[in-house]
C-alpha cells in the first residue's frame, strides 16, 4: 500500500534506464527535474575505402553512458558509521549526499529480511533521505547510482547495521483465524498487544501487515478499534485460494518508545464459494455453490419482536447439538430445547438449525426466536454442506441489519468505500488497483 520513491537519471536525449523491482517486473524509472548540462559526444565517422578496407569504430572516447560505471565511493557520503563496529541509530533517517559536481540518480536500501526503505531524492540530485523508519538490530545494504558533470554513471554500495532500540516496549501481533480451510467470506484478523491510536503509527503498523492471496484479490485492512484490525477483499475471496498472512513489523519503530515485535505467520485456504440466502418474507433459503443454485429449503425465521437480523453473516462454527434456553436471549416465554445440526452465525446466539417442532410453519410463517429453522433432514444436509467462513445472508426481514463488528463477522455489511475509510493507509484516498493487481513499479517499504 505504500510506494518507495525511487528515481533514475538519464543523459539528455537518452531514454531513462529500467530497473528490476523485487517482483521481477521491469519498470521505467522516474527522473527528477535538473538543470540541463552540455554534453560532449565524440562521434564516429565511418570511412569507406577500397575493397578490403575496415570500418573505424568508436573507442573509449564515445558516449559517456557507454562506459563502465566508475567507483563513486568518494562522490557520495552517508550519515551512518563507517567502521569500528559502531551501529547506526534506527531512530534517525538514512541520508546520502552527493559531493563535488556529481548528483545522485537512484538509491535502493534493503535489509537482510528483504524490506525496502522508502525515500525521497531532492530535485537537484544532491541529497536522498529515507521517509520510512529503519528497523532496529538489522543489517542494511545501500546501493547508490550517480553521474558526474559529463553524465558518466557511477556506483557505490555501502552496508551498515542498526543498533537495538533503547525502549523495551514491543507491539506483538496475533493473526487469526487459526490456520485451516475456510469459506470465501472469512476475514483475516490482527490482534495487537498494545493500543495504537495515532494515525501515523497506525500507518506504520498497517503497512507492515501483509496479506497475499493466490489467485490475487484486492483488499484492505480496517481498524475495528485501537487493538484490532480486520482484513477482507473487495469481493469475497476467490474459491480454492491460498491466503498467506505475515508481519514485517519486527524491529520497526512505530511511535515514541514503541517498536514492532514478533508475529507468527498463518496460511489459510478457501474451498468452493458457498452462499446461503434466506428470504424472510418468502420463508425460503436458497443455497448457491459457485454461483449455481444447489438447493432450496423451506424455513422459518424470527417472529415479530424476535425478528432475524438482516445482512451478511459469516459462519462462526458448526456446533452440532446445542442446548438453547429462553434465558440465553431474555425471551419472555420459557423454552429449554436440545437442538441438532446447529450452525452458529452470531456471537449472541443466532443459528441455522433443525426445528422439527415448527415444520408446519416452515415455508409459510416466521415463528422462531430469531434463528433460522428447518426440518431435520434439511438441517442435516445444510450442516454437512456449510463450512466455517461460508456466507449466510438474510434479506427482507423486519429486523435490524447485523452490525459490522462486535457480534461475529458482519464485515461484509460495510460497502467497500466505507471499509476503505477504516484504513490508515488508503482511507480518504482515491481507489486504485492494489499492489497484487497492478504491476509493482517500485519496491515497497517494510
């Protein structure tokens, strides 16, 4: 979601060179504005003489860009320690400065974990500085490209280590759900060990939390509160996808006296796309598999005063046999039932389950206390077909819409625009294809 500022210079009249980014895609580098310099180019004259005569070729005095890059060690300076085992302060930005009449055309800084550092190059090429934080206790390699006053290219590579942060405050991350196979509606969660309130600090955290899927799916993080984030794609996950979740936060400065800690990566997979839509007004559930109808089931939903919630719900668990009592929802009429083939869709106790006591009303009237009931045979089929992470949607009920958070996974009840507004990185910005969809033109920081 972040973009590393990476610049490439070129001589007048010469196309900007290309650079390979970490994904292996070729991308044109950008060239900052700079004063035009006069170039002296030694031209070659082809002398055609009598039969057997040769052709005079250009030698080392040719175009300045045609030669081997010179060693630019004495043309640039760094603000990092030069030796003696001293380590750089990760609290300070990395700076590279051009000396004499030369100019910097590109800087790439990456640590041993493959995390790139974002940076900015001044318009005249005299100075580059990092704009994303360095990691603590890390080893960095910095590659600098330059050109001299005649446009000849130079190269310098420098390595340095950063020290440990003085503070012991760490922000650890726990990803969820646990590894396994889920339906296409399953959000990814990130639980933080400490609250993060500042938007700039949230941006650092969010940028370091990576979610990749195969096939690719555009998605975004949403801050539920100061210690919890949810990630979901714009649409449901692709069927039969692999989703990998990891953190690059370790050692990264997040805010004042707070540094990134550890996080265990997880891998999820999805199965077929299963969506069950219950129309409370027609008392029927239609079950789709990969967008094709596979079954229609007569059901009953919540009666007046106990209306089933509208909206998209993600299956939380297949709990099988469950004891349900009126006390659990505060119902005025007493009941105490053992219910079979129970599939939970909210934390507050909404299920899809077998209801043999109401088969006469199924398909005709809503008589439940908020759950979706069906015959024992249909309930067993539904239980065997549905999986955790699959979608159960209710429409045309007199009930409220399920809240996005706090009662299970109501994430899909926020439209994509509002979902993006909950991101510290993309909230309030114009929507563009995500980095998994578009070619990555520049390396990402952290």
